[in-house]
């Protein structure tokens, strides 16, 4: 892990969206709010994302793309960037993990920020 990556912290708040889900059709919708904290002394820009979504049935989906929610945010030292997105699963339980590809803006040095696995679980799911 690079020195800069070690100073970027990612918080995740997942939530089950019962209003958008349809269990009878095997459609379970989850929102997740991500807060990216730049605790370094350098400005960074988030360029791309990678997600690995593992559903309760073992099915794995990988998602790659530019930025997040249509943005490639620049995050100055001490600032945070927060966004909310969604994932649709076929099962009421899953796990997401991934990484952001970022760049230190002054030196144009790329680095990756790991996103630790987090659980997506519908109501009454204990495993």
C-alpha cells in the first residue's frame, strides 16, 4: 500500500431498500453510502472504481468504471467526498468489496485505495 493510500479512509453504510425490492422476483436492492476521507496533506482525484459483488448463492459480479456516480471527484487534504449508490442482488445476502484508482494531483502519481468487504443483508438474514 502506498503512503498516500494509507491516509485515505473509506466508510461504508449499507442499507436494504425494501421499497425497491421484490423478493418474489428475486430482486433485492441495497443502497450504500460511501464517505471517502482524505487524511493526507496532498490533493487526490478518484479516477475509477472496481467492485466485486458476491451473492449469497456464490454468484460473483465484477463492476469497473470511470469515477463514481458520474463524477471523478477531486478531494483536497482534510476533505471528504460522500455519495450513495445501489446494488441489485438475486439473493437477500451478499458481500461487496473493491478499490478506487486515484491519482495524487500534483505529482500525477496513481495509487489504489482498497475498500474492505462489507455485508449486504435483507431483513431477518443472520448469515
